[in-house]
C-alpha cells in the first residue's frame, strides 16, 4: 500500500514531530441520518436503505463530508495542542481561540462511505512554515478501510497569526504554500446513476438556485455529531451544505470526487445564534469539462443575506 503520510524529520518541524493521531470507528446508520439532517443533505440515499439500493449501494450512503465525524476531533486536537504555535500565541490572552486567518481544504473521495464501513482515521502534520508573524500549517488526513485502501484523503492548510502583527506577508506565504495534489483513484465499482445528461452540459452553464434555511439547532446537531464547537468556524459545515446542494442536482452522492474550498474565518463562516434561523442562497456554475473522463468542475457560491461564505469552492464531479 502507498504510504499515506511521510513523517517529518525533527529538523523540519521539531514542535510537530510527535503529533500524529489515529482513531478507529464504524460508520453507523443513525449517525449518517443525524449528520445528513444537520448539514441539510436531503438525498433519500442518506436516509433510506431502499433508496440507496436503487443506486446500487449495499447500504445507507453517508454524505460526502461525513469524514468530519471521524476527523473533526483529531483536527481539533492538533490545532489546540499546546505544542501548536498558533495555539500557544492565543493562550497568552485568556479565553482567546487559536487565531486562524485562512484555511484551505482539499478532500478526495475514492468512493462514498457506507453504513457498516470499519475505518482507521489517520491525521498527521505534514509541514510547518513561518513567515514574519504568521505560521502556515499543513495537516494531512486519511480514512483507510479494512483492506488497507484509502477511501478518503484530505489536506488542510491553515494560516495563523503567532504574534502581534508588525508587517505583511501572511497572505503571500499562504499562496506560496498551495500546490497541486494528486487525486485519489476512483474505486466505486457501481455504474453511476447521475440524473444529469453529461453530453448536454457546456462550460458556463448555471445550476438551479437553491434557497435554504439553517437554524441554530442545525448547527448544534452538527456540533454534537462531529465534536466540533459550533462557534469555531472552519468552513466544514458550509462545505457540507454545498455538497448537499450538488448531490441534489447530480442525483448520486458517489458522483462527487474532489472538493476544494478556501475560507477566511474572520470574513466567511456562518453565524447563527440559538433560536435564530437564517436564509441561504446556493448557486453553481460549470467551469470546466473533461469529455474523455466524463467529469466536470463545478464552482459553488453560498451566501447568507448577501455575504459570501466561501472565498472559493469547487467540486469535481463524475458522470455516467
């Protein structure tokens, strides 16, 4: 099996050398339903076995971002470790959260997660770099099945302030860190059941607009299922909303192969007070087509009362 993580040498990042984390778990039907309800993923294959069977799945299908249930608390453990410089800087001010200024998420899905899957979750700090008053921290993750195959892999890069700002350069440092990732091979043996005729699509086509209401109770349920505090914006909840929107249009949760988002928690992020309901608008557009692979790149715009909740969000989708 290909090595999923390459441990750093102590000279590259002594403070993170010994912070790998792993955890084993089982995908459970009720957790799938709870997660789908929280992120407003309405596809029937997330709720009913008969709907999943009609698409060729052996069991209930988890939403595309369900990996957060397994990986969320491990990410939080790493970011809140006293050995993390971003956290250490924040701890000098009582009741101050780690000062994450920008986050980039890439998630590759070889196949959807299904009820009954037994998975090992692995999280590892790949690199840490410093630029002026900022740290750029890259975390890699994987969900591995019982046969040792990676079914989901992810990379999260965060830009954090580690001391009082005396100059610029943080954004440039973050941009410099971006690099192309190799997509995870598709291992879903089913015939895709997408509801959209790929041959009729064209670059520039607009997807239907979807209006959606989200409540404080939805965020509380998401926090309960994933272990992530609802007041700690990371962009993952919003990604879940976006993939639900795309799954409704595509017709098959297994059509989503790669997600890429960028968020700035101080600028983007959904904020809903207890007892409050907010209305969201989701729009999508086709930005690229690969006729040979029968794949499309879709960008998603998610707004709350006119305010953008993503800096950038794109999904690669596969079609039958």
